[in-house]
C-alpha cells in the first residue's frame, strides 16, 4: 500500500467511524478513535458481510458504506459489553 492508499484508508476510517458514532448515539472517540473504529469496522464488515452473502461493489462510496456498517456493528457490540 502506497502513501496515497494509506491516507485514503485513514480518511475512510475516520469518516466511517464518525458516521457510526452519529448512528449509534452516545459514542464519540475523537479523531484517532474514529479512525480506529472505522478501520476495525472495515475488517469486521469484510469478514461478516461476505459470510452473509452481502456485496457492496467497489469504489470509494462502497468502501465508506462497508466500513460504516462494520463500525456500527462494532459500536453496538461495545455497548453490549459495557452495559452487560
């Protein structure tokens, strides 16, 4: 992965983490936290969505949607662990 790919991954991760924080109210981790949540969410969605049979295609918008879905799943799981 080149420098441009790394920067794009960080931007997508930050955006996905922020969107997930807006969808799952009560979670704000700051810029670094949002990047981490978005990137971990992307890996989580990359594992779960194909197993369920969901494909989103390719491109920047699909990557953001994909990462956001994974980040929302991650935040919901975190909420269940914290309250449970």
